[in-house]
């Protein structure tokens, strides 16, 4: 039996000159078949082991479009370099059923391919410049070119896609016509079919992507569930892991934008930043856990470690810092938009002197300020009650976040303060008018008094003169009486 096996093998290995000859020999027990020149052994086949030993290499025939020079295993092609006749370059196929004998084309077509692994590049027709290493790698590739697949079943279903690179078991497994994709890691871009220009680095990254393009995923399970979303960037484990159709999102940090599904144009930098966002769009978060509570709100900004906007479902909010911040500064004053065109329902303020005069200014220590510096301000709950008593409940002056923490917008106190000043001025102006009237009356009174005093002075002078005359008359009368008495 072993002699017959030897004859078959020898027939496959020897040149065509002796290909058609038969050599038959029966060895004794424990014998060996040896070819030698009397000094050196060139070929040895011991009956005891059945292992062939060659002192030199094997020279195989090389002819394009021919199946000669092929090494078979169990009746199937095992090692060969078949390529279509009339093509250039060289193919190398190693593995059970690797490559095939049905390639076609001209020039570079169906040439310069390398396949190592069972069934790798087994469906190739005109594809070229492909490299496949691993069982079933690029197995269904027909016309695709410049593809590189490393790992079991990597780029398994690729047919005409080109310039793809897959490294890892099942990487780019379902790719059909997608181009310019790069997948590194087990199951990375596994379900991609027609999506192009995607980059996936990490186990299960972009696993379920089908048609989405221009995505970048770096980290285990990053963009795992993305299907049709495009232009997304995810860096970090589980970043954008549940995104399916959302586009133009950027997530940097593990678990950043984890829950996003269809949200658009979000930017998250930091672990767990924008973690809970699902459908919200145009949000920006910078810092670990920043914007964590945002769910469906859009156009929100959260800056700082664990910075949270008041309402995760609301839009157009900005939060800088967390509840531990004890100081905030800026080089110049804030400039706040106040254009008439940005406002509606413009009315005169109904809050004024009565509101301001009933505010309770307080001093206090902030709980998170270790220096225990005295601060001055108001208590938001008290201001809320005062607003309610002034029938002004629906205002932006008071806000309350999802945890029930109150905030007071001090800027809104400027208008009531100005109104209070204007009311005081009006009262003061009225008092000034009254005072001027009183002053005029007083001046009239003073004039009248002066005149009366002058008349009184004249009267007093006249009275003095009159008294003097009376005294004279009285004196004269006394003298006359005395004379009369003397005469008698």
C-alpha cells in the first residue's frame, strides 16, 4: 500500500519528462526507498514512517491557466499559484480550497493575490492585489481588489469592495461592496455591507454598521449598534455604543454619548459625557460626566466635571461647573444680547418700588466654600414668594433643576431696581413741586410780615408821638388849672 502511495506522490513531484513513467517496487518489511548517487542521498522514504526526506527543493511547473504544479490534499487543492493565462504577477495560495482554477481576466486582473487559510479567496474571478490570511478570509471575493484580510472569516462576504483592511476574526465579515474600510478587532465592522470610508479599531467596534459611511470608532464596542449613521467619531470603550442612525456626532471618552440613538451633531469630550442623550441634537459637553442628564434636549452646553443643565429634556441651556465650584471669574464684563428684534410682548415692568422694598438682603456662608467668606445676596425661595405676591410667577428670574435646586438670575433685578428708582424720582419730583409752592407761600408770608412790621413800626412811632403830645397836653392842662386857682 505504501509503495502505491509513493508512486502517486513521486509522479506528482517529478518533471514532465518522467511524468508518464511508472515505477513499481515491493519493499521488504522495514525497508526504505532511496535515491542516491553512491555518495549522497537525494530522496528517502522509510517504510516504517512513511515520511519523505528530500535533500534538495521541489521544482514545480509554473504555467498560467494550467493546473500543473499544484499540491493536493485529500483530493483538494492545497498549495498552488494558479492565475488566468495572459495575466501578469504571481498568486500564492496555501490552504484547503484556497484560491481556485476558474480565475479570468488580463493584465493585473486575478493576479498578485496571496491567500493563506482554508477557503480563503476561493471565489476569486478577476480581483487582484488581495491578501487573505485566515480560514474563510475573503472567501466570497470575486472582483474586489487591494483588500487585506487577517483573521478567520475576515471580509468573508466581500465581492467587489476594494481598498478594505480587516484584521480580526469576522472583521468586515458581511462587507459586499463597501470600500476604503479599516477594521481591526474581532467582529469590528462585522455587518457592514455597502458602507465606505469607515474605521473601526477594537473588539465589536461598528459591529452592526450596514450602510453608514465615514465613521471612526476606536475602542471596544464603540459605535457597536450603528447601522446607517454617518460621519460619527467615537473614541473610547462603549462610546456611541447605541447609536443607530445619528450622524455627525463626536464622542471622546469611555461611555461618552453611550445612549445616543438618532441624535445629530453632538460633541462629547470626557468619560460618561452626554451619557443619557438619546435623540437630542447639537449638544456640547466637556468634562467627565458633563451633560450626563441630557436626554432629548438640544443645543445645550455643559462645561466642567459633572456639569449638568437644569432640565435634561429642555433646549438652549448653558451650565459651567458643578455644585462644588466656589469661585467664577472673567477678565471683562459679560455682554448680554438685548436687541429689540430678539424680543416680543415688550411691556413696562410691573415690578418696582414695592417689590424692591420687600426684598430681604441677606449675608451667608456658602456650604462648599471652605474659606467661609461672607457673601451677600437673596434667598431664591423668598424671591419666588415675593414674585408670586406680585402676580409675577412665570418669570425667568427663578429656575429649578431636575433635583429641585433653585437658582436666581440676579440680572433680572436690574429692571425692578431702575423702576423703583424712577418711582422714587417721581415721588421726589412731586415733593419738590409741593416744596416750591410752600416756599413761594412762605416768601409771600415773609413779605407780608415785613410790611406789617413796617406798618407796626410806624404805628408804634405815631403812638409814641401821640403819647408825648398827650403828655404835653396833660401837663399844660395841669398848669392852667393851677393858675386859675391862684387867681381866685
